[in-house]
C-alpha cells in the first residue's frame, strides 16, 4: 500500500523553539481570558492580588475567590513555604509545578473593613470545647464570626478555607492567639471594633478591677440589653451536671481562689488548670454577650482526667467531685503530696486535727463502748484535712399522726460537737474522738453527711440543719494554743456559700411506682450588696437571709473573719 504524503513538513507544523512551561501557558491563558471577557472594564477596582471577583449566587454578594485551583500550594509574604494545616496558617508545604497563589498580608487600600458587617455576635458562643466541626481536632482551631462554628486551619487546604469559599463566611478568629483573619485572602484584621469579641474569647480584667469585685456593686448588660450581675450568672445544665455547676459556683466566690485564677499567668500549667481559670473569668466577665456561661469545656477535661467518673451525662455527688477536683488541682499547680501549703488549694482549705483512738474491750457494755478508759492505751494521730464531715443524728423511723408533717431539725453547733475533743464515736472496733488544731485555715468546708448506702438500699436523712449566717464561733472545737491564739477569744467564721439538696419525686414504671431525683442548688453571698442569691443552673434569684437554713444543706463554705472581734459585719 502506498502511503499518502503529508501536506506540510513536521518542521513547518511545530515551532522550533522549546515549548513554554505549563505554568507560563496557564498565566497567558488567564490573561487572554480576562481580555476576552473584558474583566478589567467590568471591575475597575479589582485587586491585583491573584484573585478575581466572582458572583456568589447563594447570597447575592460578590466575593473574592482564588483564581487558581483549591489544591494548589501557597507561599507566604516572606517567600517561604507555608506550614501544614496543623500550623497557624494551615498551609501545605508541597509546591506545585504548575500553579502558585499569593496571599495578602494586608487589605487592599480602601477595603480595610471588608466583610466586618457580616459578623453576627448573637450566634457567637465560645464556651464549648474548641474542636473543629469537621475533623474534631483541637489543633489550630478558628471560629467563624458569621455562624459561630469551629474550623481547623486557614490555609488553602483547611476546613476554614473551604467553608469560606462554599458558604461565603470570611471572618475568623484564632482561638489561641485571638487574631482575626479574612479568608481566603489571608490577611489579619486589626480593627478596634473587634476588641469586644477578643475580650469575650478570653476575658481578663485588670488587677484593680478584680480587687474591687467584692467592694463595688456593678451591673452589666448583655447584647440583648438584659441586665446581669457579673459573678452571679447562670450555668448551663447540659445533661446531668447540676452537681458540677453548684460546686464551681461556690469555688468562684472564694476571693483568694478567684483572684489567683483570674490574675496569675497559668499558660504553662495543665489543661485542667487553664480551663478552670477561663471559666472563672467568664463567670466574672463584665462585658459578656449573654447572661449565662457553659461549663462544657471544663467538664469535658474533668471527664477525660477522671476516666468518665464525673461527666455531664451522669449525676454524681458534689462532695466526692469536690474532693477529687481539689486534689487534682493541687497536683496540677505543682503541689506536693507530703508538704503542706505548696499550692493555693492547700493554703486556702487545708487544716490540721488531732484524732485519739482506743481499742474497745470485749467486756465493755453498751454504756461504756464510747467511754475512754484511763488504763487502756490511747493512740494519738495528727492528720490534715480539706473537708470536715459532720454526721446528722438518725432521723425518726416512725411518726405518729400528730408529728407526721414535722421535719426534724438540729443546730449546726450540735453536730460540730464531733470535734470538741470529748464526744467519742465508734468506728468498727475502735472508739475515736477528734479536736481541731490551730491555726484554722482561711476557709472551712463542711460536708453534712445525708446519704448512707448499704448492700440493699440508699437512704437519705432529711434533717434540717439550722445555722447563723454570720458569726459562727469555732473556738470551742479547737485545742487551745496560747502561742497562736489568745485563750478564751472567739474565732468568728461567716458563711460564703451553701450547696443544698432537694429530693424531687418523679413517676417511675418500676414496682416502687415513684423515684426520687436529686436537684442541687447553691446559695451564694453578694458581698458588694450584702445580699444572698440562689443559683440553680440557669436560674438566679434573690433569697431572704432568714430562709437559707430551710433547705437541706449538704456542703457549706465558711470564711474566717480577719481582725474582727464583734458579731457585726465581717
């Protein structure tokens, strides 16, 4: 078969010069396309930053998107390759042989406030754990200031970058550095109008304001114009974490503890310490966007660290949680297991007591079992405490027709007699008596033991404990020490917070027919106004001082009065 001759030679069909690179051809093609479309005439103010305006059909606005492909690598303004999505910029280190996209280091002249009008402060909630809503990573998290969602990174392969292109949300704040960026352009926004958002992300009051929190009554207003008291805000009960809320509210109103976590630099401490510090500062925030806070971030860390013993899905005992929390906070702050006073926790709560114990002989009858014998050996031990347990007298098992509505009552001084050094208690085969030692700590924690559990059932003692709100004299329960305290002088303590329990009956399909659900509240004192407020999750209400003892007190916080000898205001 005869081959057909070519109409022209190969040399005439292909240019002799080496072909241009793909990168150059793409650039030329894009410029030609711009000229054909008359882009320069349509957008005379289009920025010369490697981006072109494209009409977003979703919201009817024009947005700047990258003219290159989304999977191309980028370089920063210094010419160095950008970091991986786990770095602050979230850029990929790979370099493409075909494309490069430049990032802006500053907004185009005349467009410094671009997209700031799209910020919606009403949807911003920085209380929840900082996790990317797509990857669930906690590394390099940004919050979208338009919808409030969290996304990881801000580079061209990051979730925040895709969110900006797909949805048209362009303003993001880095949750660690508190810097605000416009994406996909990539430049930082330095506008005074964003200072309120940065403050809400990490509220920090100056020292002089913190020291005046208990002296000057100050009201604040949220975004909707609702008035609230800083320090006395509701706390969200996500599922079953009301026990957690009551304890944190009580700790937030202990001045030395509160001031320490609001003023000290704890950036080098553990995650538990940092999250507790942030929550305390949010409770006392004077420029909050809403009148309540959420403990989600802290309770998630507590759940991980306690192997889910204390979480938001199951109700736990407040005193057990407080004991665990104080112990772990002490160690996280660098405290020693053996040396006293090595952390703010021990300096505020830790005290000493003397325990005397004696073996109960077999010949002792019922009347002598709690009577210390002079001839028998008495073992004396000194131990340290953070929480003092007070035992309630047994509630009556049967009530007659007349007394069926009477609730038993007992004064606080009566159950404190456990620590007078004379009242003995029987524990297994030992009789014991206790006495507090000087010096008493600045704050005393009383646990009124209401619940007892055996193999078959858990019982609650409904006895009401009556107490004075001010001027509780602890001198009768402390062993005299003239070197530390003048004999005969009272040691006054005033109530700071009172965690209460309420049993609410609920319908149940079991054989019993009804079940009791535990509800935890906390009564806290507003020092600046000399008032008492009761907080139950999101609800904050004023209560009369005379009615505080009518609830079932479970955990009490008492503050030692400094320098005062009378029974007046401490």
